[in-house]
C-alpha cells in the first residue's frame, strides 16, 4: 500500500466543492480543509506508485478549482495505536 499526502491549493470561492469532488475520487481516502499556505490536504491510498500518478496527475489536478498540488509519499506510518502495541507487555 502506498500512501501519498497531497497538498492542494484551490480557488478560495470553490473550496467546499473542490473538497467534495476530491473525496469522491477513487484512490482518495480522506480530504481535510486546513489553515496555512494550502487549502486542502488529500490522502491518497493506492496499491502502487503508478496509481499515485494516475490519481494525482490524471484526476486531482483535473478537478475544476484545483490551482496546484504538491505530493509527498509516505515511507512509514506511526500512530499511538502502533506504539501501544509495540510496547505492550501482554498484561491486561
């Protein structure tokens, strides 16, 4: 499984519509509106790197209102759930 974090700059007047369209795309698991230099963050989860290119270049970038994207590929996932399991002594 490949996870990509895609920063999206969008037409400010269209952010809600852009977010909904992005969330409906195959391969996009979540979309967040955020503060700062970007408007939206889309999480892309697919089987391989070629599919990341398909989702970002062929789908996300073609959504009306998307002005630009910046894609980051995740190497490893860390979460508090994973850390709890790693340090568990097996006692309840």
